């Protein structure tokens, strides 16, 4: 169970997007739940998969050498 972000940033316009049908007091959601967000500025809708973000970058392809000389 993961607590969704109460606000995310719209990748289109940089405005704030708020979840539809979920409020911070509602508590965490199950991983894999699709939570729609609506941008307050451009009114775009974003379907966010809970726990599906790859912020950690733990994809197994992250060890690139820093020194070449
Ligand atoms: Zn927007």
C-alpha cells in the first residue's frame, strides 16, 4: 500500500494536478491502482499507476563509469 501524491506537476503546462476521487485523508492505495489526476490549469487528465513510478532508477542499467581518462 502506498500513499499517492496529493499533488503532481503537469508535464504539459507545469500546473498542479489533483487526484480525482481520492483525498489525502483517504489513506494509502494498493500498488497497481490507477488513480486519475486532473490538471487545474490545462484540464488534462493523467492516469497515474500507484507504485509504478521509477524514481529510484533501479532498472539494472545504472552503472556507467564516471572516468574515461
Ligand atoms: Zn496542465
